[in-house]
């Protein structure tokens, strides 16, 4: 078997260069066809009637008038009498008509009666009286404990004491073992008392206290302590291409879909299971899903969603005609993606020199009707010796949470990095020094140190930093803030096929998707590098379940996967080709290399044949090789996990109006071996901009009276615009020490720090913490007032 | 292909409905002309009415209800899907097209009202397969990720530079201020506009990135991982 590795720096021709994305031209010319743009013959317009109440029971649904409207082709009740609806905007009835106008008319003709139930949408107020949970643990609670690294003996004793309300299946045991869960915990689970889940009426679920070391003692003997309140509200994904789908049945047994998705190959399984469950039996192998371009996902487009099933149901009823359902903007913002909130009181204890000794946090937040998890705090500084943490998860009728770019990390960064920044202010120290001082409490101290120092150089932090509160006269106050972050990002399991045709053309096929991260381009670069060919000699075909199965694009796992898969396939195919041409050149295959469009003998001048000529020796079918990135239980070779980054923000705050402006941001980021430097930097620029957006503007504002979102549009759900963008400096850590780690994902990490860095910069400017994001003018003014005047 | 849409006429029933409420029955199906305060105002609908649009210098016809927007007419009837529907209420700019050389939100213009005007869309500013320099600058500066907002920004930039080839940064911010991008590609756009206006030293952007798109020098760092 071939040995797969990346070429070293001297032998790279494409990898690590800046290449314009291959699908740039079709995107800038409007020729790129997204799901929304598909207009197949006989297309029916699908539309959905949504529940106007945040919490209600469906009493009756009358669709008869709608069905009689000429042009209406199919009506499907999605949630009929008796169904309980837990958020406003949830789907009740879907229908399909010959055009959108008629579909909308028909929606208006449907009569639904609801029994309105009480709702709860307040997640920001601290739930003071919530009692600690004593009932049996749900599976979610267990996963929560795992993800918060609760010590295993503590998990075992909690499991034994409270019992569990879920079965410990073989599958679960297998999964736990694959994540290295200890046998003691598994034994404790298997012998734990089985209890039925308690039906609690309270929206609050308080976790058990999670203690490490002796926090009481540490706080008592601390040389310094600081405490603060921090929070990040629920925000939405607001994909510009709304969620949606086109579905049609070419015959009674086969379904074809075009889901706007981050997970092309995940769709058939999900859809088959769900359709079978509602009486339309179909196997996943009879479903084909395709997508060439997707207009944003950010974590919200992994599931098939009810509208995909509805489109399939409507199409079936309409004789197989294609049905398109795209969410309108209101629905997109109300139901198609919410990032969980997180709020916390955090106390820190430290020595006089800034070394942190203890952490105490009381946190709360919501992820919608199911409550939610505690973010991973203390973030990165996980080795703080003494810790006490307790979290209250709040079930709300805000709408279901979905993964949002770097799930839980931006929240954890705000709760942690802002607390450390406040500690530094308390100690009268530069936070840069306090961060450096505490890097031994992080898993990758030397990398963070290198990154912080590089960021200092690019921001001139040390030269420009002033103690908290800009003393200069006038209403404009300037300040600096910083934060660090981490992410995993190892390539997921998946595959692709590479064919070298006898005419010398090269084609690669994989079921992956390009979210705008540059996946296509990266694949072509890896193959071009491996085969010694220019980029335009490679045809990359993706986004079709007829191609080899690849994983969803989430958790920054795509680049590691597709680069490893294509490198393997290209290496194997090339080796076959070299074996074929070796006799002609009179050397052993391992004496040959592919470079600059030729196959040539290594280390000799002149002895070579052209790529085309070499390929003509392949016979009629050419050669096809299958490249498979192994599953995560195997040690990685071409990809890896674990990246870091440091970011700094420079802001100006007008203390008369409360308006914050970011002047400059610096991002220093490592991610192993970089395939395409240009698109890698774009990920960082984009993340900084998205970060400015959620730091200053974004919030899903809920009306406590109606339980509905007050700003489900792009006028009042404000995104950062062109004019909000400051000077941005991105520096990628590459070269020795980084490159040889292999390829690691980059989508998530740079979006983690901006909220914390900007919040810290604002505090540095005005002399007081604005506790919650987004840092809107009213919040700035309120914080200043509480502090007692301008900075 | 664009003319195919005109085959469907207004049904007899709709025709009668139209006649019943109109002042004078027109000889051809089209707007009724009402006289209001001495001014002649065409009244369309309520059924389908034939409309003719001039898009990228070409005539397109279709029978559409008066409520259909220019955006939906372009996308659904003429398969010009470059302009995107994102907010459908004049907030985001994804649907930006030019009406007589001025950028408008196509979702906020009725198709019937765009008749007789010159409409240009993102599809129309390429010549054959050759990108317009604005489009090329967008590609070279990586001013797109998912690309869904991109046609709108390309048209906003194209209109801005057409009327003001040398805009100040404030004028650029204003010219692109009617559009939103979720992926955060504004920085690439800044580079693209900088390249177009010859302002190579755009703030914070390394010289090399503005000038070329096949840059191969790589900043390197020593350091452990
Ligand atoms: S779709 Fe027209 S402005 Fe948003
Ligand atoms: S590139 Fe995705 S919205 Fe702008």
C-alpha cells in the first residue's frame, strides 16, 4: 500500500499558493444555479402555513376552501388536531400550486383553530429560584457531562444516585467506547436504576454542581478576586439562501431532491427514514440528492427538515411533479436556525502576579424548547486548578437551536476571556500579560504565545495599550481587547474517485459540497499538485449522491477530508500510471515523478514523456482510483486536529451616543498545512466580519407578550454592512512546526474570538464592562450610567 | 425561449371579470386607461396581463399578474436567476438590477412598471464568456464565498463605478451600503473596488493581493505546534 504524505515545502507547486476559486466566474456572473434558482419543467410552488402562536395545541384544520382554489395541486396537513406546537412559525399545512401567488392565496383560505398555551421566551433574566435536579438523568444530561469534562468518578456517582431514564443500548456502549469513555462509567450506567423521566413543569433545569479541586479554599486565600456578569443572546443564522428544497418523483419508487444543504450525502438516509415513518416507504438508495451551490449554512443546514418531507409528500400527491419550497425571510429567521444563548456570573481568584487559581461560574441559557447545554467553560484555560460550575438550562419557546459556526465556542470565549480581562483590570495589569502568564493552563501554550506575540506586533498592542478607561478628552474613547480560541477540525470520513482518462483528462467525483469555502478549488489543487498538472486540467465533480459518499460540511471537517481523499486517490492512480510507463522510460516506477505536465525520471535532465503520451498507454478505460479518508478511530496521516488563534480588536466608542466602531482587527491563526492560502485568508476575513456582526448588531429579539420574534427581517435583524468593516489584518501561521501536522479545518475557529475581543476593547475604552452582546448604543449608555458618568 | 411565455392568453372568465370593472374595454388585453384629474393612468389586472420587458437589450414577454415583481418576472419567467430573492422587501440588495442605468431593488419594482425601461442584470454585463472587469476583480480578490449576495454586489459596484469611476471610500461605503453579505466578503470587495479604481494600497490589504490572483509567496513562521 502506498505511503500517503504531503510534499515538503521545496516540492510544492500548488499547495500553499493563493489561487482564485474555480467557481468564482460562475458566481460573479450570476450563472451559478442554487436550489432556489432551479426552475424545472412543470415546477409547482410550495408554501407553508405556519403557527402564529409560540405555544399552542392544534384543535382543527380546515383546508377545504384552499383545495377548491383553481391551480392548487396538493395539500398536506403536517401537524393536525392534537399536535402541540412549541414555537411560533412551526409548520402546520403545506400546499403546492401552479404559482406562488395562488399558493399564497390558498394559504389564506386555510382555517386552523388553536388552543393557545402559555409560552416562555425570557432567557436573559437569571433564574434565581430554580432547584437543583434530583430526578433521573436523561441522555442529554449524560452527553452534557461528557462534553463539560465532568470527572468520571463524579459521573459514575451521579448516575448511581439519580438513576437514568434512557436505555443503555449496545450501540450507546459502542459509541461511548469509541470516545474513550471509561469502563467504570459504562458499568455505572449499566447498573444504574432505570426510572421514568420526571415531568417537570418548570422551564429551568439546574445541573449538579461540578467541582474540581477546592474552590472555597482557593477563593478564601486568594490574593485577588474579580467578578462579573457576561452574556451572549440567541442569534440566528440568516443564510441568504433560505432553507429549502425541490423534490420530485420520476417514478413511483424513486425520489429526486435538491436540498439546500451542508450535507448532500446525508439527505437520502434522513429523508428515507422520515418518509417511511409517515407511510411513504422508500429506501435511501432510491433517493438521489444533488446540489452545486449553497447560499450559506453556517451549521443550520444539516437536517432534511420537515419542509423537505413536505415537498416529497406534495410531489407524490401531485403525480410526481417537482415541488419547490423555499422559506421566506420571516420563517428563515424564526425557525431555521438559532444559536443558543449563554449568560454567567463568573468569579476568578488569582495571585498578585495574575496567575489564575480558581474559577466559579453560575451560568444559564437556552437552546430552545429542549433547554440546552453549558458552554465549555472555562474556555481554553481548562487547567485552572480549582473550579466550581453550575448551569441552568432554560426551555423556551424561542425556536429550536441549530449548530452555529463553532457551536458553543463564541459564547464560552465571551464568558471566559471577558472574565480574565476584568481580572487584569482589577489587578491593574495589561491583559496581554495576564493571558501570557496563564498560558500554562491551556493545552497549547507555546502556539498561543507565538500567536499572541505575532498579534501584538501587528496591532502594536504593547505600544498602544492603556489601562482601562481612555483618559483623553472628548467623547470618542479608544480601547484595545484580545481573545484566544481553539477548535478540532480533523477531516471526517469520506471518499472520492479519481479517473485518469487515456486522453489525459482527469476527473474527480465525490459527494462533498462547496459551501463557499473553496472546497472544489482545494481538491483541484491537491490533484494538480499530485499529478504535476495545472489547475485547469482537473475536472472536479461534487454535490451528487451518485458520487462516492462524503460527510457533511460541519465542524471544519471538510478540508481535512477532501484533501486527504483526493491526495490518496491521485497518488494511487498516478502509481498505476507510472507502472504502465516505466518500461518505456526504462526505469523502475519508483524512479519516476509527475511534474510540469510530464512523467520524468527523477534527478535526471531530459528523460521524460508528456502527460498526454503517458496517459495514452493506459488502455481504453484509463485508470480509476478510490481515495478514502479513514474513520476517526484510526490515527490520522494527512489530516489532524487542534488549532489555535489569537485576535485583537481596536475600537472607538462615542460615549455621548453609545455607538461603537471597530477601527482595526488582527487575526493570527494556525490550521496545519494550508492548501489554498487565498481562501484560507478569506475564511478569516469573513469570520472577523461575522464576528463584528454578532458583537455589535445581532440578536433574536423575542416579544414576551406574543412569544414571537420582533425582528424577523433584514431591516431589524441587522447584519454588519460594508461600511462597518474596519482595517483587517490576517496572519496565517505556516511553515515548520505547522505544515507537517497535516491539513486541519478552518471554518469555525476564527469566528470564536471577535465577540470577546471587541467586548474587551469596549471595556478598555470606556472603563466599564458592557455585560451583554450585542454591544448596542443603549447598552453602552446603560453601562456608563451605572458606572456614574462618561469614561 | 424568452418569447414562449406569451402563448398563454388571459382566460375568457378573467377577461369578463376585467371588462366588468373597467371603464372602457380595451381592444387588446392590456391596461385599462383611467382618467384621474386630467391624467391618464393605466390600470392593470386583476387577472394576467401581457407585459414586455427590455432586459440586457433583449425583449422578453410574458403574461403576468400585476402583483408580480420585476425580480420574480426575471427569475421565474425568463430564467434570469442571477438576481436573488433574499428579503423580498427592499432591505438586502441581493436582487439589485439596473433600471435605466440606476441600481434598484428588483423585489420592490413591479414588472408592469419596468416596461419601457432598460433593465440590466448581472447576466448582461459579461460579453459572451468574458467577465466584465468588475466581475474579474471580484474573482481576483475573492470577494465571494457562498456567492448568494455576489450578483447584487457586482451590480451595485458596477453602477457605482459607472457613474463615479473614482469614488472615495465614503462613496464606496454608500454605494454598497444597500446590500448585505452574510459570509462577510466585504474585505474582498474593498480589494476589488481598489483594483478597479487603481488604488492599489487599499487599507490593510497586502499589495500583492490587490495586484495578482496567482500569488505564490507565503508568509512563514517558525514555531512549534
Ligand atoms: S430581495 Fe430585494 S432587497 Fe432583498
Ligand atoms: S458570499 Fe455568502 S452571503 Fe455574501
